[in-house]
C-alpha cells in the first residue's frame, strides 16, 4: 500500500518501539505540500485495552477501499501513535509507566529520560504546529472507561464562545452516526487536575482552528438512545469484524452511506 507508512518515532525506557503510522495519499507527502493533519494516540493508560480495539478499527477503515476512506486519504494526513505506553502494556500495569508515572499528567514538560515516548510525540506535534504548511486539525486521545457505558468525549472550555460551540460539533456528529456514542455523557472542562493531559495541554497550545478531544469508550457495554437495556460489546459486533470494504464477508456493523463525492468538498 503506497498510502500506509510505519516508522519508529522513539523508544520507551525499556527500549520498546514507539510506532508512528502515517496514512495518506503519497501526494500529500511531497516536499512543500500543505498538510491537514489528524493526530490520534492510544494506550497512554496501558490497562485500557478497548482503546486498542478502537484504534485498530480506525486503522482498518482508513486503509480500506471504502469510498469515504479513499477521500479522507486524499485530503487529510492521519498520524497515529497506537501505543504511547508500551512498557506499561508489557508489564501489565493498569495506569502507570515502568517508572510509576501516569503519562497523561506529564504533557506540560515530559522528560526525554523518564517519559521518552510522550516527549517524542510532543516534539513531533510542536514541530508540526510550527510548520506553516501544516495545519493540525484534530488531536484525539483514545481511552477506555471502567464504569461508564457508551462512548463519549472530554473537550476543553474556552473563553471564546464561538470556539467552544464549534468544538461541540464533532461529538454531536458522532452521536448522530454511532449508536453507542453518548453526547449526554460528553463533558467540557478545564479542571486543574487534568492540566497535564494531552487534550488540555494541546488545547492550550494550538490555535482556534484545532480541535482536541479525549475519546472514552466503555469496557463492557452501551445503551441505545431511547432504551434501557445494556448492549454488551461482543467479538461478533465489534469494529474489528470483517467488512466488505476490506474485501471480507459482511459484519453486523455498517459504515456510513455518505459517498466520497459528497464528502470531498467538505474537506477542502
């Protein structure tokens, strides 16, 4: 595939790879080309395994031949760091790194020695932010929640009312297009305890054209709007199930019916 690139962005304390995936049309990577970037990270908290299922589903769709995926690759550059805490995952930690740190509280000043994976990702994002030909459109950090049901988001609060209202559009769209996403559980805050998170730090660093979110997904189930029964997440229904877009048999989940021709003009 000429639109999928994998590189090593750095290493963890125990010398495990920090992988960075780039998914986009090769034309967007030509020297001097302007780029609209969507940056996605996962597994900063190693025990939140559902985030990897979501991240894998995103990757599977973006590399597929679905018309929407083709248009997204044509207009956007997707940068994905699927595992920010490989040491914690290997060791079986629930929330912390090898050194005992919650990495998602150290975005303000990550140490290249103690938090090398976080340091590497932050350096890349800051470098892109300072590149006049690069526009960082979205930053989405994927997590999993052990007590809440459904998917939901955390967003930032801004003094600029228009910027705050624009930030609410994306989770509203998710709610309209994903039956297991809950806008009512989505919240916007600037709690001091969350100041060191990726969503809070980058929301303060990047300009008003960028949107930064934490995406939370439930460990176990969701409730469809208008009902009271919990629907468990199962292997058969999960986003990793085979799909015609990937050249495989159909699953119970279908991708949106919006065509590439309808989507393209909205991304220009």
